[in-house]
C-alpha cells in the first residue's frame, strides 16, 4: 500500500474513534427473587431525571420467583442507568448507576 492510502485509513480510524457511541438496544433478564409481585419497572439514563414508560407494559407484572426478558430501546448512547421498581404492595426500590452495557441479568431481592 502507498503511504497516502495508509494515511487516509489512519485518519478515518481517528475520526471513527472520536465519534460518540451509537444508540443501542439492550436486552437482559430481569429476575424477581424478592417476595413481592413487581407491577412497574422503569429505567432511565442516570444523567436524566425522567423515568419514562413502564417497561413491564400496561398489563405486565412479574411475580415473585419469575423472570422476564427486558428490553431498553430508548435510543440512548448511555451505559449507566437508574432502575425504579414498584410492587403490588405499594413498595418502591430505586437502584442507581447500573451499567446496562455489560448487564446480562439483574436480580431483584428483598
């Protein structure tokens, strides 16, 4: 290869490396090992204050002892997310700065 071509390839590599991460779709297993039925699950990038939509949907619940595949398709390029869980009994739990980019599963416990 000539040096001009190698220089162009190197320049493209530098530009690509400096671009922000592309929006991503995340899939993981949510495991309810708590003693409560989960009625609502919200996830939002840690750098925002809006919880967004319930990821369990209008008719979704996750009973104690069950698991479900969960999808975060919000178009964000963030890896750190906050989770908010609300139970049928009226309880609430919030977890902060969970790295969803490396998350294969998340277990909710008492």
